[in-house]
C-alpha cells in the first residue's frame, strides 16, 4: 500500500495522479491523504510514497506518456471541488480506467461515470449559487483595505473559482471573501487564496453600509404581495442562503403580510357576492332602520360599476319642466362624469336648439348610471343594458323624478321607455304619442345614437326630425301643461 500526501487542491492531485499512472499504480494500492490532515510536521510524517517532482527529468518522461482529453480534464476539475473525503481516491479510479482504455468511466450510463457527473453538476450549481448570493459590504473607512467584505458558506470548494470570477469584474477595488474553510483576497491586481493569514487587523463583517440600507428599502418597495409564490421563492433562493443576504431579514415579514392580505381578500370576495338574508328578531331588540346609501358613486346595486370609470349623474336645473332620459353613459361620458357630452350628446344639442329650447332649461339624465361596454381592440363599444340592470338603477331614476317633478318626460330610446314603464316595450308603438304616467306626461322618441348609426344622410335626417318634433311637442305641452297632440293613455306598470 502506497500513501500519497497532497494538498487539498486539484493541481496537486493532478500532478500526483499523473505520476502514479506513469508508474502504473492501481487504485487499490494507493492511500490518499491530505497534508493538512497529518498532525505532525509534513517532513516528519510517515510517507511510503511521494511522487517525483514535476521538474525532474524522470517525472517529465513519465508524465508525457499519460494522455487525457481536455473535456475529461474539465469534468475531473469540476468534480474535484465536490466535498467528499474519498473524492481524490474516486477521481483516481476514474482516471485509471480511462488511461487503460475504459472510456465508459466518463459516461453517465456507467456507475462511476454517473457519480462523476453528479459531482460535477452539484459543483457547478454551487458555483452559480456563490456568485449569485455573495453580498459585499463596503467599509466606512475610505482608506480601509480591503474596501469590501463578504462572508459566504459554499456547499463545495468553489471559493477559488468564484474569486477568479469576481477578480475579473471588480476592477481595482480590493475585497475579501471569507468562508469557513478559507478566504480569498483581491488587492486590486493580484488574487491571494487563504488570505486571512496575510491580512493585518480584525476584518469583521458587522460594518454599516449606506448602499445596503438603500438596497433594502428598494427591495421592500418592489415587493408585490399579489404575485408571491413561496415555492418558487424557496426554489430560486433556498433558505440556507438567507443568513448571508441583507434583504433576507425582510422576507419572513413580507410573506406573513402577504398571507394575511390573501386571506382577507379571499374572504371579502366571497362574502361580497353573497345575497343578503333577512334575519327575524324581536321588535324590542331590533336596531333602527338605516337609510340606504345616497351616494351614486357608492352604488353597487348591479355589477356594471366594476368595469366603469365612474357613475354618471344628471345635469340641469331641478326646476326644469322637461326631463330628457337617455339609455346610459357612453365612452366619453364615462370618462368625464357628465351626461350627453359625446357625439350623441352633440346631436342632441342640435335637436334641442332647433326645437327652440336651451340645454340649460332641460334636465338630462340616463336610465342606467354606469357605462356598459365590451372591448373591440383598443375601443370600448356600447352594449345594451339588461332588464335586471335597468331595474337596479330604477331607484336613482325614481329619486330624480320625485325631486324634479317634470311636467313632460322625453324618453330617448327603448331603454328609457322600458325604465319608465318597468317592462319591455317597443319604441315604435309610442313614438311621438304622448301618454300620462304618475301625474306627468311621457313622449317617446329615438335616441340620438340611433341617428348616428344610420347608413345614409336621408335616414339620419329623418330620425333627427322625429327627435325635433318630440322636443317641440314637449315644449308646447310643458308651456300649456296639457297634451296638444296624440291620445293620452295610462300605461304604467
């Protein structure tokens, strides 16, 4: 049995392995030991075999006979950083098989080859983790050397590889990376491994860093609890690395806040969609009846508010004798919060003017107070409200009728007519035929948007003329406070 003592580095093992292969020493006849593991000084240790120095002629002759490919050497180099007490013996076994023609030792299908690839893959993962999770902290003293300090606990012996990575990227700034098994010091021009022995003073890592405080504040501000995925977080940033990350101190608290928020949101959305239930209680313990919310902006009687920008109320004096009721706000009304300000409103202004009225003299409102629409590319297209949505808004329409108490109501379109009658109605059966309802008169005519949808000018003019006739009739009836045309009839539901 031969004992080979080497430093715990790939270069030392490689030189010793090539020398051993040159002497044809089988793996079973070699006992690998590390120089740092021998308690007595190295020159007094009991060593049965030490490879010849690479500088001697005999060593040069023997090493030249060993042929190893570059790809296989790179695989061995990666696997050599895997922390395993038997790694050097195992790597020599694989190298021995390769050297004697057994190329399957480098194949993932082979038992030894599969182990070799697992070791190399684990080391490459540790390399990636180290460069991703090392956090440098700047020392407060501008003259301090090193300028930056970092502490990290790698899973495998990847310090030398990571140190070369940072040395190529941090220019002339000096830094120190310490680990439980060694340190790396970059003085701005040269890399020193195990540099703790050469550095004077106490290089502690509890220094304050203003940039770190800024980074923590930024990290906290960018956290989005709605997109939290704890499994993905722990997969991409395993918990074992958190103790070296300054921002990690925030993560447990942010996760807890996100969980609480998710529970509240889930409960609110579920409870908010439940139908209310009447609970019978004794009269003497019942609470007083509370008034319904009077703010139109707070209306949740139907679901139209969810996709609308805002509720659109009315416009005009409460003393108006004529009330014009449309269907619902359009796109521009939804954005501005005012009724009849879009293209249909402009056409209605024209009809009002030609009928001898002023817009400021009439009361304008809609049967439905929120804009119902459907997307078409980048546009929002009008969609006719359903009967239940019209009924939901009747509360507000009834309140307006009671407040204004107009002498004449002009229903612009079928939806407004349906809202007044509280049932489905065909507009053509009521056009320009006044009828009485709840101590007032109603005149039905076309909505101005219907005129805008006509394909030709003649049809558009005919609809506009019908609107003007209805408004003229409404003016005359309001002035006389009596019907001048048509047949009065009570069609209230």
